[in-house]
C-alpha cells in the first residue's frame, strides 16, 4: 500500500512511497539475520569508526537535514537545527557510554582470570516517533549498532522522509549491507515487525502502544523490550525567586515543540491565592507574545504546527471535554489557520474537575490549585505515569521534599521540564517505561553481559567429602 506525508501547514507533499508488507518484513529480517554474524564479530574499533563517520556526515548535512525535519514535522527551523545537533552529539556520548557500561574488564587471582564481556542480542527493531524523527531513533540505533546488533527501523508514518535521509547517511558512512534497513509504514507494518522473529524491540511512543507491545512480548522473555513512553507530567511553582522568570520557564516547559515532547508539562500546580494568581497573569501575558507559525516563517516562531491538522482537531476535542466537565478556560487553545495544525497555546483551570490521568500531547496546559504544599505534592503524584516532574522554588527544603516524594525518572529544579542531558539516563517508571532508560544507559539494553572464569591450565579442584583413591595394588 502506498502512502504519503504532507507538511501540516502548507500541505506540500514531502514524501511518497510504499508501506512494507509481510513479504518485505520477512525479507528484511532474513537479510539482517544473515548480516549479523560478521557485524557482531567486527572489531569494536571498526564499528566505532563507521559510527563516527556517520556523525561527520550529519554535521556536513546539518542544514539540509534540519530543513527536512522542519518541513516534515512542522517544527520551527531553529528547533529542527537543535535536533540535528543532538543527533551529532549522541555519537560521541554513545561511544563513551558503551565503553563505560558495556565494555570489557578482567581481574587475575590465584592463576584464574575473571572476565566481563558483552555480546549483542542479534536483530533489533527500532520503532521511532514523529516528534523527534531523527534524534530519538538515533538514540536507539547508534548504541545498538555499536554493540554489534543489526537493526530494522520502522519510523513513524508521519516522518518517513527523515528516516530515509538518515539511512542514506549511514550507507555513505560505510555501514555494511543488511546491518540497518528502514521499513516504512503505519500500525499494520509495526504489528508485522513486532510479531517477527526478532531478538528485541526498542520503542519510543505512546503508553497505549507500549502496553500492547509489553503484552505481546510477555510470552517471550528471551527477547529484550525497551519502552520509552510519555507522561502526565506535573510542574509545581511554589515560592519562586522571580515570578516573571518562573512564568518563562513554565512557558517553555509546556509549549516547546507545540507541546509535543514527552517531557512537556501537562499539569501546572500552583498555590491558591495571590502568588498563584501572579504567576498565571505573567504566563498569560507571555502567551500573548508567543509566535506560532510555519516552520520556515520569518520572524521565527517559538511554536510550529502540531503534527497534522487532524491532531489539532483531536486536541480541540480534548479541550472541549475538559470544559464540559467543568474546567474553566483561561486561554482557549484554537486553530490559527484553517486546515492546518497551527494551534495557539491554551490554559485551562482544572482545579474543580476530576482530571483524567492521560497525556495530552499538544499545547494545552491544565492548571491545578493547591491549598498547601502537602496538597500540591499529592496532586503532583496523582498519576500512573512517572516520566518527568519539575519544581520552581527558591527554597531548597521544598525541593528536598519534592524529589523524595515524586516517583519519576526525570526530575528538574528551577529548570525547564523539557531539559534533559544525554550524559544521564533518560526514561520513566510506571506507565512511562519498563525500567529500560535510554541516553547514557542505552548501552545496557543493547547488549547482554557474559561473565567468565578462565584459566590457561587445568587445575585439580578441591572437592570436600571425596574419599581418597584406593592405592594401586
């Protein structure tokens, strides 16, 4: 089946091609399986050299690739350029992380050597998301290849062109045939690949899809499954040092990437009374100044489009449901240009409604007012997710309480919630992940440890309770 991808504002066709069917998946798997032994046995230095060459090509093609990401996803040019820089940085970070977390070490004692080595799993599938079509799949693919796995990459059907461009760069870097292939398509192609005879699957996407994959993999514990999913992330502002600065941090936390980052703030928790009112006033004033436009517009916008016009309509439906349940509109999220995915940022006071524990993947920030700090902590922790949480406060003691109470994988203080370091692990707990964090820890799930005791000579072991041999007659 053929499908296409169009820009979410101009409707310009970006890519057109065929979705992989069962025969395509089977063929790609056979090729990857055949390529695995040579790639796994290649010297580590050879694999590192190819990955480094890929990073060099990314740098050389940075502007062109950023423009493609902007055109395909609708994110502003400056943000797409930042994504490409993150891809380039990931190369060096992954090489260092692999050496630290999945390298080789040995010790000698009493004529015996204890050795730790790591071996690749085999053929891994990588499922990529649309919001970071280069960076997030890259965070799985680079460490998987460094470990010696072969990879079948199914990008989001909403970002096929970026995946194809990256595959070309890998091939230019000298990656052997069959070591990495791209299988384009939607949910049907993903289901075919998930059901194939893989050695593992590395997924970034929604909690709903991740839960289905976990069920599918439950009967096959021999296969690795790494799930990186979303969150219903709380951001608390309590006794900030500066209200205006705090409002700017909230703006970035909630509306960066048009709210389409898994770490975006979904719930803003404020105290009842004047302090919370002042923060909201400052935030609403900033929202009025926030530019939303096409990816290549001038002057540059802060926010681009959500991924499709249909996604924009879905988000408006969510907003309408919250309002019908009793939510109070502080600033309505609305479509700024008919037939596009351009949405203005929205704020909704949800203090008096039973807020569904769902990830709203777009520029709608839901406000909850708390009577005191303990109540605020209870609101922040009232979620099945556990990806990210943040506190903006001048009081270190408040942060100590906050970090001890919140069960999340990413926790920030006086920083945007959307900020994360690739030099640290990245992932969540609860409905946000399955304890397979990526970034610095990605090397952990891309290889398995082999512990060996080795001796160059045979030695007679001590065997307590063994009777002495009878003397020879």
